[in-house]
C-alpha cells in the first residue's frame, strides 16, 4: 500500500483463520525471571500460528489476562480497552469494558486478554477512537490488528515498512489509526482491535510448505498461539 500524501510504502501481511479448526491459547515463557521474554520463537512446536498478544508494561502484561482458566491480571480501564476471550468450546468473545465483571465470572472462558484501542464494534467506529484529544490521529507506526469478520473468521494484520528491498521492514513506520480502521473495514472486519505494534509486532505462520516468521525487535509478556484441531 501507499500510505498518506507521501505514499509511504507499507506491506500488510494478512492471516485469515477459521476458529472452528483451531484452539487458541495464551502462552508465556515458564520459569522466566523477567516478565517480558516471549517472542514468536517461543511458540510451541504444535502451533500453526503465533502472534504477540495485548498490551504490556515493564512489570508484565497490561489489563485482564486469563490463562488456562486462571486470572493473571485485573481489567484495565478505558472506553476503548476491550477484551478478547476464548471459551472451552473455542468460541471467540469480544468483551466491552462494562462486561468484564460478568466475563470474569464465566468459568467457561479459558484464555483472555485485554488490549486497546478498539477500532470497530459491530462494524462501527467508536466515537472515542477518532477523538484527537484521546488518540493521536497522525502518528505512523508498524501495526498489529486482530479482527473478526462477519462470517466469524479471525483476521490478524501485521504491517511492515516496505522500502529498501525489505531491509527496513522492522522500522516502526506505517499506518495511522484512521488508516488502520480503513484497512480493517476493507478486509471485511466486524470487530477490530489493536495489539501492541511498533517494535513489538511479530508473527509466525506454519504452512504445509514452510514456516514464515516476522520477528519484532523486542520481547513481550504474552503470545497468542493457534493449534490445529485433529480431524
């Protein structure tokens, strides 16, 4: 893509996953002395897909985190800070800020994380997402977006600076927030939320032919992995 008036070259890697054929789970590095040490290279050998999940701070993951049915963090506050959860049946839940109390009582939810800003809710752009007093509308960065389409597929979109023959791919230059919303809509998203982008953004895809890896420039506390279900 050519972004903005200067036509900044941006490449978008888009992965579409049918959640009925995979089980999603959060992953952290066990036994690590520091909280932020996960990378896509940490993904389990059975994973067909992996991506960094949510947002984080120096002390670890930000906001609500549930792993294996156990809560590891409390919900953070913010009108655009939604949650994404996976229950025992593999159903994906998009959790609004006012729904966290009920979601935490739902013992069928096995894995969940919180992130921000939310870009699309039932096809609509939240008013706060375009509020210049809340979010910088002109900042350009490498982006990582998780979305769900109207037919229930999950989309993961990673953008990379596409200049100098790909040698500058990890440089954090890319789309603005409004451009990220437009891209999500163009891909057919009903719900969409930003995951930690910039130098944290990373993705792994295993195919029948080979493995594709887009590494970030720093490690994070959490990864989201997808393992294929047996036929």
